[in-house]
């Protein structure tokens, strides 16, 4: 028991690259490290990450399997295990091939170069071995070289460097003169032989084709060179060196010397220069499409012909447009069962143009339907008209709700829309409303002061390379600024990051390294020391985290693309209010924050879909002691009346609700009871709801909906061209390009297994973190203090995002009537 208590959680280091590390926590137990599954909480005493991967992949053999791991994680781990086995086989074959190629190459070079040396010796009887006197015969020298060659176990033919020698690779087609500057006239043959043997014994690997002895300089030119070796009688430098080299080869060597060692430097440089030229973001190389492109080109080989701009804007774009339209049609086939939500995303360009992007969201994904420029006609009537057109194109029977930003303009358009289509709902974006809650929290005086104190630290750190590198070393590469959904939520995610890194930051400012750092003595460094040593600052940060961390969790649920949010959003807000009440205890204290939530969330707290999603989620429904709140049941009835026009089916649903409430039939099976916590709500209804077909069908449609547009990368490529183009053909062409681009980005978001993490100093994050990293009125000396090239890299560790599923963290038990009744 004591060993468990003494466990100290430590972050996963950047070197842990196996995908299984994202699903474990690492603890230090004395000198021993132990791993813990984040799903079933099993603690592993040994076996390493491979044992955990087998556990997550549900592979029996070396240990137990995880019963709580999500299916997609299991599949990913199984794929990883298969890939690792395949890689080992391929690696063995590759090493064998490389060894064979190396041997063949060595033999080829020997065949090409050795005749050059031997022919030169045959033609020139005056060639003298560097450590042999003038009297040594041609045959003796040749025999000695052959004997040395036979004794060497491994040879590298291209060059050889002995003590105090320098090797320079110049190019092809040049002649070489090697001059021995340290051999006197009277050096005996025996002395030279002994010295040569001594050198041979000291060398582990030798190279046969060319030898450079003490204080000699050898220039290897490549193919087609001639070699002249002559001895001087004194130690003066040689008078002439004949080098006829290819200048391009020399430049190539110099360029390779600038970068890290590797055979692909030229390729990587070419890719980088192209991306710099077109202004593409650096993380473009993380795209699955970039990797597909590189693999396709490399598989084609040297015969590949680059596409022309006419092909890219012609048949290639046409093919991509048709592919995306086919995806839309395939999605329509699923909407009959699950329905879909239409989401409206407002984007304002740098030129002030207002663009409305329309998306269709459903359990299997999200697709972009079209983009409109509404700058000149941004009024409720026009918004209503655009949304109505999209609903009719999709089919009103498939649409359960339309989600828009929460401004009054959209509320008016939404009211008109529900009047026109009485079988759907209008909803403001949940993420938009949570952002407004964060804005109001940030305006509270004591919270605002703490945020400004934290910003004074980050502005100093992120504008001084030396300090930022030191911080990253002490935090194991984790940044103290945490970009979130928007600049408003970033304020509170960063305060939480401060709390997570408290001990590491305090360790840094009390270290000798910090005390010796010249920036620690500056006014900003002293202020940083004072703040990070202030107990009031840390207690305030911890209180802010207690008040806002549950809301950050609700925001992640609302914007997640992993599972539909409708079954969880109501419970998420309940937990957020419950956490505030527990943190502040006194009613007059917590009502300050509850009133902010009530003001911003009122339309969603009473929204029929949100309440029905809570009621129909078996995990929450069966965890309530006593009767369900009457207002929640009333909202469910609202959904039945609006979404099911047929009154006969309405009556059947009401009867089936009784079976659900009493857990009758299959609902009461032990399997169904266990599955309440293990299956997605839609899967649970699909599996055990056969006895209530009408209620099951309605439940699946409601629980399949989202509450907000997932976070995706909004790239404004060509939008300014689109809205400013006066030509109809050009405008349509760019509209198709935007359609393809949006859907490729959304497809990447849904298929990528990697977390979408951001470096605060990346160009993509600047809008969200600007207030945290913009410089103070600092005037650093011109000594590279803010130069990016000296930075230690940011390594996104496991602290960046919680590994656990936020929805699963909501737990059970919802019995506080004050929370349900809005504090009344």
C-alpha cells in the first residue's frame, strides 16, 4: 500500500514516440518507473510500453486485456503491433541489402581505382613510398602494398586519413601530387617499414586505394584522375598542387557540410524552399496528403513528370471536386437513420469580408457544403434565405437542427426558419456560449489581475530565447502558454497550465542556472521571481482552475469530433455548476458565477434537444435517484412533437418510455446494465432498444447530433480572390477550389490519429495567444536574446491535453435540485 502512495506522476518525455504512450500515465516509484492504463487504471510493474500496447490492443498472452479501451484505440494499437512486426522484417531485409550493396560498391571502386594506382606505378619508376628510402625498388613496394591489403579485414576504398592528415573531396578529372615533407634523404628502408607496421597496428579500419602519411594532404578528385607521388628533401611546403576539379562538386560538398548529416538533405532543402516560396505553414508537412504526395513521387521513381498548372487547375481539380461530391452523396445514405445538423460558421477575412461556411455534421464525419459571401447583405432576412436554401438541398427530413453563432441576427433568422420548417430546431453554438462565459469570468476584477500577472511572465519568457529555452528544459519541453479554442478560453487553459507546471517553474527560479542567468537580474526577471514565489498568486490560480476547468472540459466535449456531444452537454454544464458550488460553498459567492452561466446559457439549458440528450443517455438516466426532473421530461416531449409529425408514432413512443424508465425487457439485462458505461449511447440503443423500436429510432437521431462546429484549421486561401473577382467563371472556379480545400481539411481532422497541438510561437496560434506572447516595452541587447535559432524546441508532452475522455469523466449522480432549477 505504501508503494502506491509513494508513486509520483512524471510527464512522458519527448523521446517516447510509440503511439501507446498517449494512453498511459507514467509514475516514479523510487528509481523504478511504472505505467498505468488511463482507461482501466491497471498499474504495470514491468514489461514496458510493449506490454501496455498488447493490453490496449486486447491481445491475450503476456498479460490482461483492457475492457474499457475505446474501439478506435484498440484498432490503432493492433495496427501498430502489426506494423512493428512488419518493420522488423523489412529492417532485417534492408540491412542485408545494404550490406550486399556496400560490398558490391567496395569491389567496384577497387576495380576502378586500383588499376589507376598500379598503372601509375608501372609507368613511373620514381614513385617512392612515403616511408621508404630512395633505394626501394618498384617490385618491393608493390609486394608490400599487396601484403598490407591481404591483412586488412575491412577496407573502405574512397579515402584514408592518418594522424595529422586532411582529406578534401574536390571533384572529377583532376591530377594529384602527394608530397612527403618530413622524410629526409637518408631514411632507411627498415625504419620506414617499422613505422608503417606501427601505424597499421594502431588503425582499426584501413582504406586501400589511397594513403596519406604524416603531414600529408590528400585530395580525392573522383573518376578519371592521375596520381603523382614525389619526395621532397626538406620540410618546406610543396611548391605546386595541380587540381583540376569540378566546381559544382565542391559547392555540393560545402552545402552538405552546413546541414545535419544525412543523404536526404538536398531533398529536404528543396521541399523547404518550395514551402517558403509559396508561403505555406510549416505544419503543412504533417498533413496526410503531403505524406501521400511524397510516397507517390518516390514510388514512381526518377521518371516522374511534374504536373503543369493547367493540369492542376483542370482535370486534377475536376477529379477532386467529383470525389468530394461523391462523398456527400454517400453521406446522404446515412442521414436517413441518424439525421444531421447543419452548422453555420462565420468567417471575417482580413479585408473585412463576411463569409458564411455551411457544414453538415453527423456521427461519421463532417462535410463542407458551400461558402457564401454575405458582406453586402448581412441581415437576418438574407441569412434566413441562405440557410433555407441549404436545408432544402439537404432535405428537411434529414435535418434535426441548425446551429449558428449566438448573435441576435442569427436568433431572428433561426426563429423564421423554425416557423418555416416545424420539424427542426435552431440552436446557438455551445462553444460560442461557453466563450462568452469565459469573457465574463475574465472581467471579474481578481481574476483579471491574476491573468495579467501570468501574462507578464509569459511576455517576458516568450520574447527572450535564453529564458524560453531554460523554461522548456525545466518543463520537459511543455509550453506554459496553452492555445485553446479561442483567445478567451486560452486565458483559462494557460492558467491551468501554470498550475500543472508550478513545481517545475519554482524549481527553475531557485536553481543556480537561473541565478547565474543575466536575465534573472533584469526588472522583468525579478518580477517573474516575485510572482512565481507568491503564495497568493498560486492560490488564486488554483481557485481559477477549480472554477473554470470543468467549463474547459465542456468546451472540449462540444467541439470534439470523436463522439457526438448531444448526450453529454447537459451533464457537462451540471458538473461545471456543481464544481463552482463546491469550491465557493457560500451561496452568495457561487451565485455570482452561476448568474454568468445562466445569462449566457439560458437558451441552451432549456433547449429540448440538450435535455432530451441527457434523458436518453442511459449512463446518466439510470444514475439519478428518484424521479427525473419534470422540466427535462417536458423538453423530451417537445422533441417528440417536433421531430415526429405522425401522432400515432408519438403515442407509441410515449408508451415505450415507460419500458425505458423501468428497465424492462432487454434494458434490464446484465449486459445492458454493464454497457451503460461502456458503449456510446447510440450503440446502446441500437443494441438493446429492439423492444422499443420507435423510441430507439428517435433516441439514435437525437444522440447522433453535435452541439458546435469542431475545431478545424480555417485556411483563407483564395477567399479574398473569390469575393473580389468580377468574373463569374473565375469566381466559380475558386469556389470549387475552396470546397475541395475545406473537405480535405475536415477529412484530415477526422482521420488523423495525432492530437492537434499547437506551438504558441507557430503562425497558426498567434491569433489565440497574442495577448500572452506580445512583447512588453523591453529593449533586449543586440546579442541574440530573442533570436529563434537558439531556441530549444517545444515538445508537446502529455500535459498539453488530458488523456482521458472528457465525456467519460462526467460520472454519475445528478441529485442537486438547485442546479436543475437554476438556483431558484
